[in-house]
C-alpha cells in the first residue's frame, strides 16, 4: 500500500489550488465467484481489482478522480489534474500524517477463502443445489452462486489520518423455481457474513437450499391475494427491507443535507410510533454489513437513529456533514475506488420490542402475514414505496390460514413508521446488496416481527 511519505506528497499536491481537504483511498481486492445452474458449473471467475481514488474539497465543492497507475508520478499527475478542476495554482502545503486510527478488529477470520480450493467451494454449492432440487418434483430449476471477496484498503487525508483495513466477506445464494403448466414461482435465500470459509462450519447450505425450494413450491400452490387496506404482520429478517428502503435511505445525509428527505430538519421530533427504536450498527462482529472503519477512515459506530419514535440521528459522511454542520457518523461507504464515498447504511434494523410473535398473529382478526419480502421501489424524497411479498398468508381470527401470492405492500415510509403498533422479540437480520450513488455495497437489514395496523395491500 502507499507509504506515509508518498501519501503526504500526493495530498500536498491536491491542495495547490486552495482546496481545504484532500483524501486518498487505495484498494486492493481479490474476489472469486462461482455459478451453478442445473447442477452444472456455468462459470468460475476470479479477479483482482486495484486502484486509487483521490478526492478534494474546497468549501462545499468536491472533485473526485481515480487511477490504476500506482507509480508516484502517476498519482501526482492524477492529484494535479483533480486540483486544477477547483481553481488556479497557489502555494503547495505540507501535510503530516500523524493521526493514527486505532482499530480494534472484531471481525476475526479463521479461514481465508483464497486458501480454499474451488472444489471445496463447489461441494458446498452442490449440497445446497441437491437439497433444493430434491425438495419436490415441481422444482424445475435451481441456481446457486458463491462469492468471496478479500478487500484491503488504505485511507489517508489532510487531517492527518493514515488508516488501513482488511475486509473479508463470503456469501452463498440459492434461487429455486417451481413450475406447474405455464406458471412459475421463485424462492431465494442468500446467507452471508463478514467471514471467511468458516461460514460453512456455522450455517447449513442444505437448509437454505430446502428453504428456497419450499418458498417457491408454497407460492406455486397459493391463491391470488385480495387487495385492499388491511392489518399486516411483517416477519423478522428480510422484512426489515421496508425500513431500509422506505426510511433508512431517507435518514442518510446524501438526501437529508439537500432537503431531499421527508425527515430533513426533524431531529428531536417524533417520526415513528413509540414502539419503534431503529439502529444502524457497523460494529456487529462478523456481520455482513460491518466495517472496522468507513471509507473515510472514521471508526464504525452504533448509531441510534430512532429511539422510542424520536428521531435521534442521521447517517452522515464528511461532505454532507459540512452542509449540515454535523460530524461524520462512520457511515461513509463506496463500492470501490471508482466511486466517491457518501453516507450509507451498514447493519440497519428495528430493535426488539416486548410483544411475542405468536401474540401478534393472535391479535389479528383479519389481515395479511408477510413472511418474506422481495424486491421493490421507493422514492426517497417522498418515502413512497411498493414492495413485493415473496411469501404471504391470510390471517383470520388470530390464525395463519392459506398462502397467497401476488401481494404487494404499498405506502409511505413515514406513515408506516407511525402505524407500527406491535413489535416482536424475535430480531433477525438478513443479507443484501444496496445500490446508491456510491455503488453497490453489502448491508444487513433486520427486524423482529412487527404489526402495521393499516396498510395498502395490492393483489389480484
């Protein structure tokens, strides 16, 4: 990685046109991906990604450039060209990198994936494939993918920070299709962690294969969901994607700082039911969305966003923090050196409440139980969303009845937060990839089972 002396020289060059802050982000990543369809290995790809991003601030103006040329002259040239975008030449400043970031690495890796052969990785994938395909004769196709990534980063900036981190992540994804005539239904599972290959000593790929197939088969034989306004229970785990999409993005400084969020200028106000406490925590050991430091060199933190319904904090990066007059919160992230960082989520979830999941179901005389959610869309300015229910059931007289398909949940994030009137005690987190202006990054979403007293359900 770039030495302190060279980093100091590059950062000095960044400020030759009057910039007041500059940053270097260096990345060296090795990744492996394998895909299986119908029990055949369709692809097995490995690769290395290396590059350096340089960012300069001048007040609220920002410029970002990146290069694959790691030579000192190449980096100085990139810094020079970036600086020229912000004004005319001035005197060069001397930068000393003496702000040591003390990292307590809680994400211990037992078995780095690069020392594990492709044959062992494929063996894990075939266990998941076999259990999904053999679940029922209606399972017409199964695809399994495997991913691991070993990312080394360096962050150095004109505030004196010089910090390094290493992030190792591993994930398995299973998609099953159940077919009957011209009808098809899908099921998906995607366990992952900030871990190495030891992940598969702790999770059972056979279980996840069967679960993906079970979802697909259940929905294949389900009736169409009725539409209307109704009470909805959303289960733990990936059900938290509603909070992530419809509310979480609206609490990122990326939108808040520019007034493009329904929650702008609402710190200290009640924005949710008193039942709701929501947290973004990048410090959870070995969790999929966890980090030791963010991509600006700030230590990861546990940020309480909403406490008993009161908005307590936003997720803030350095540039948007300038706009807001607030300090960064350890949430600045990017997909790679090709992206400038901005405020993003890590592991974001609704905290456990006092209600038992079984009591939530028993409390419903008529409604929908959304066991699993799928994809959707959201407008971060208004918080309006539309999410598909990938596995749902009708609830009548306090009991879960027949499965239904084709359901979607429609509403506004701010309204849903206020309408949550029961929060369970079965918090579970699930893994996903989140896309935004700084690329696609690994995040956890989660919650216990919640009850929304009134929600628009789309059906057929």
